[in-house]
C-alpha cells in the first residue's frame, strides 16, 4: 500500500505539470491570432499600399467583435511576380461567411515588401 501512495503523489505532480504545459501551449497558439487582430484593428493608423489577393482558406477564431467573429483568411498575394501565401484577419458576419469561396478576390492593405503589417480590408463578393 505504501508503494501505491508514493506513486500516487508522483502521478499527481505529473498531471499538474501536464496541465500547465497544455495551458501554455494553448496560449502560444493564440499569439499569432492576436497579432493579426491587432494589425487589423490598427489598419487605419499605419501607412501602406493596397493590392488584390485571392482567397485560399479561412478559419474562424474564438474572438468576437460585437456579434461578429474574426476570421483568419489565407490568400495568395504576389510581391515582385512571385506568388506566396499570406494570412490576415477580417471581421465577417454570418451572412458574409456563407459567401466565402476559394478564389474570391480580396482587397489587402500591406506595409512594406515583404509586409510588416498586413490586413484584409474587404472581401469582394460581387466578382
């Protein structure tokens, strides 16, 4: 019985360490989202050019803006003739999300080449 109680305390310490590790890992995954959200929120304050990109994928974040969600859009964008994939954030409501399709044109604001800051200004559903 003594061996069981010694192992139980080691097991409890191991579980605590695992919980802390998983919690910190989850916070690290949200750091990228929060940086992109901050870039979108400050898009009016930084100077940069606008360009067109084509939507590849999208993912809803857990962060909301009133009743709408932030979405991370991955898109193809060409600097100097070489297309690369970038991702940026935009706020979309539910009626706009159902219109998202691969290849939809996006209006993008970027600062510098390659972009230091990048934000999706709009999704052009009309095209």
